[in-house]
């Protein structure tokens, strides 16, 4: 049995906003809903895909010389393997993009849509919570934080690549 929006908001201690909404932001609501719905549907499959790629392309070649030879003869896989197992190139770009988005989200902690506050509600809302509780922006400052959160969630699905890259890096320097 699914709980309603009002019940979920009450459980999380959220109240309905009292400030008047910006009509320009409300006019873009369909884009907000589409992005949150897409991310709620695809977040976990994307994480699984990037975890599999991270394991097969970044970590597994550190244990198997035959598999490493296969990866190093495939142009895209070779670049991914090299960058993430040595923590250079695209791995560092991805890390600093995620870090910048995370810092912006923490800097604008009071501007979350729907009255959400990460220190009171135990972290950032996941895409499923955004859809279920309709935590869509009503003001321009909320919209800025909303889109940063969407980009952070989408880019965050690739965190597994960095995770396996760190393991591969320490295996590389250790042995």
C-alpha cells in the first residue's frame, strides 16, 4: 500500500510552503516532473550498469593478465581503464564535478524545494522521494538547487567507476 503525498510529507516533517510561487518556475513544472520521473526510474539501473563497467573494465584487468590484454586492445575500454585505474584524466574530471555539485548543494542547503532540509530529513531527497512527495521547485532559488540536485543524482550513478578505480589504483601501486 502506497502512502499519499500528504502522509509522506508529514512523516518527514515537511510543511506546505507559504510563500507565493513564481509563475515562470511553475510554467516549467513539466520539465521538473519529467527529469525527476526519469531519474527515479533509471537511477538504480544506471548504478548497476556503471558498477558492472567499473568492475569489468577497471578492476578485473588488475587481476587477470588475459582480460587486461583484451581491455587494452579496445579503444574506449582502454581509455576508461587507464584513466580510472590510475586516477587521472576523466576520473579526476568526474570526481571534481561531483565534488563541485555536492558543495553547491550544501552551500544552498536552505533553498531545497518543498521545505526539505538535508540536516533535518537525514540527507538529500532521492528521486523517488521527489516524485512521491512532489518536492518540485516553486521559486527561482529552489529551481537552481533542484537542477543541481538532478545533475548530482545523474552524475552520482557513476560513483562506482571511481570506487573501483580507487581499488585498482591501490592494487597498481601496491603490487
